[in-house]
C-alpha cells in the first residue's frame, strides 16, 4: 500500500462518491492532493486487484466493503497479500 492508495480510499470514503478515473483525479487535485492522472489510474488498478475498490460496468469506481474494513483498521495489509 502506498500513501496515494490511502489518499484515494479516504477520498472516496469521505465524499461517498462513485467516479471514473479522470473525475477522481480532478477532484483529488481540486481538494489539494497533488497526484498525477497516471498515478490515479495505476493505484485504482492495484486497489481493485486487492478488492478495496469496485469498478462498475460504467467504469466508475467506489469503495468496497473490504476497503471500508481496511480504513476502519478491521483488516491488515497481510490479509491483502496474494
């Protein structure tokens, strides 16, 4: 997990949003997070691999139940290892 992963997860949680990558990137930067678009795309892919975010058919991402548990410290990083 990287700092950017935490930023993305916390942002989706705090704002209760479903967003496509470009809108997520724009809103993160609008709220003071200096993060590149390619970084957002990469981190979303990695977070999806670990089931921390879910991607709808529309291409929008949202925080998953497992992502909520991770933010609430109910599961640790070792539980996300392959």
